[in-house]
């Protein structure tokens, strides 16, 4: 892979396009596409919520990563051009995206719903 001043910006752009596509056209439940966890595949409601949140959060995170990579390439900011830094940011972003989605699922669909009086 040839590297240039923009580092992983093309990869970030492709991932961003994928998440925008998933936001527009939600994958079917239990397909290989989309966010899969025990909590997410409980029912159709949790599936839709998880897909919506995961895609929106991914769009936000990867927009920031793409802007950082492009900024580093355009303005010759050395530390933003680092492939290692961008790869670490990518890994952390994916972990953060999964953790945040699970947290929101747990908050939105608690295991034991309190009884309404």
C-alpha cells in the first residue's frame, strides 16, 4: 500500500460511506452486515435501535477521523499523518463504537423493566 500525506484517509472515507449506506438502508436481522450482539438480536425493536445507533455513532467517529487525516495531509501536520496514530485511533474508535452501542442498548432496553404502578 502506497502511503502519502493523507495516511488512512481513503480507508476512513470508505468506512464512512459504508456506515452512511447502512444508515439509509438498514441490513436485515441476522445478516452478516450490521451490528450483532446478544442484546441487539433479541427482537426487531432492539435490532433497529442498535443498527441506527451504531451507524450514527460510526458516522460521527469516522467523520472526525477523516477530517483529522485530511487536515494532517493538507496542512502537513506530522503527528496527524502518522499511520501508527491513525491505526490506533481506528482501533479505539471501533472499540468505543461497540461499547457505546451496548451501553445504549442496556439503557434503552433494561433486562428487568420496573413494574408500572
